C-alpha cells in the first residue's frame, strides 16, 4: 500500500489480493480505524474507487484490482466536546483512570473525526494538556478501538510528562486478559520479536526483521484452558502497535475474535483483549498504585459459551 498526503487529504493506493472479497469488507479489514459503516459512506461519496472508477459497497473484487482510498485529513478545529458516557474509576488533580468500553476509538483519525474518547473527555475537561498532537490532548497511551479496559489520562502538562516518562522507561505495569485459539504451551513464556509495518498491508503490523521493525517483548501466563482455547494473562514489556495480537498470531495462537490478525469466533463480535491492570507511580507523590478492570459482559458471556461446548 502506498500513501500520498496533502494538507486536506490522504490518498492510499493498494492492490487487492483476495478474489471475491466484498469491497466494503476488504477496505474495513485494511483500515482498522474505520468501521464498515464509515467505509460504506466513503464508497457512496466516491472517495473509494476501484480501477479508477466509482464502485458499490457490495462489489466483488478480483485479485489485482487497484483500489484508491481518499481519506479527508483531520484538522484541529474539528475537535469538539461530545456528551458520551464514560466510566471514570479514579480521579485526582493530575490524572483520571477510564475504564474504556470496546468500540470507542481513543482519538480522532482519518475517517473517524468524532465520537472518540477525546471528544468525550473534552465535554468534562476543557483544558486537557497539549501532548504534541492536537488530536490527542491528555492522552498518554492508547488502546485499540475494540480493546476494552483501563487507561490513564493526564489532566495537566506536568502529569503528562511524568507519566509519559514512566511509559518510556517501561516502569508501567500493563496486564491484559486475552483468549487465544488452541492450547498454548508452555504455560509461561516470553515472546521476543521485532514488530513493524507489514510490507504487503501497510495498515497492518507484523513480525519483521530487526532492520525493519522495533524491539518488542511480550510475557504471558496461562490462566486456564477452556474448550479449544486458552485464557492468558499477558504483560507486554514494550508498547508497539497491535503488539499482543501480532506476537500471539506469530507463534500460532491467534487471538479469538480478531478479524485482522486472529481467529474469527461465533462467540465474539470483537477481539478478546481486555486491559485488566495498569500500575504506575502517582505523579504527585511517587506512590505506586494499581488499577484493575473486570472482564466486561460480552467477554464473560463468550467464555461461558465456549466452556459449555468443551
């Protein structure tokens, strides 16, 4: 995939490598930040073309078809406060801890200019600190759109710099509950493999050579085996994009429900990845503190259904 950018537009060119795939599904798969509904709207607006011609969402692609995807750039003026419900589980003068639901994008991105965590935060906190990216005020780290769980948000510049430094020096403890397809052994392990852009699908990540990727390390521990799946506690030591999903797929145990890297599941409408633990030192006192989040109902129900079939 190639990308050209102007002030107001990002243009992506890619070649279809799946025979018979629906256009809207294919684009949504390669642009994870876009929902299928958003893709269909872009197609209707003529922003997505096939072989330089306008197409319909249900068009069946042929291998080798050339797709052009035109995404409008997001400008700072488009950031707006939105009254979106949030579960804030802790707050002090420096920061707040949010239990993010699945389906909520953290910050505006091309094709997704609104209805994000940032928009929700701005309805409650109008003076979140600058982080060097106008689209991410207060955002210290992020979770994928379809990953649920605990996140920390800075409320002032000093807190942001303190927290960002903790993430950079890898002193922050991050724990995830992850369900993978198959019975993973040994029960404790470490995956060490560089992660970088997939050369064939530029919107995806992959395990690559050291020269093309960044160091990435993921610790895991088996909690239990259930049916044909394994429930894991995963603690990434680094924070590469899609690291957990890419690493587990690379060793042959794809994340259940992950439509991009993993294994589709009749029990799940999204990837089974939940940020269950976040530990760090409070900027104000230096005291180490941990925050936890229980599995949300959709993942709990999926586990019960899988166990019932075992």
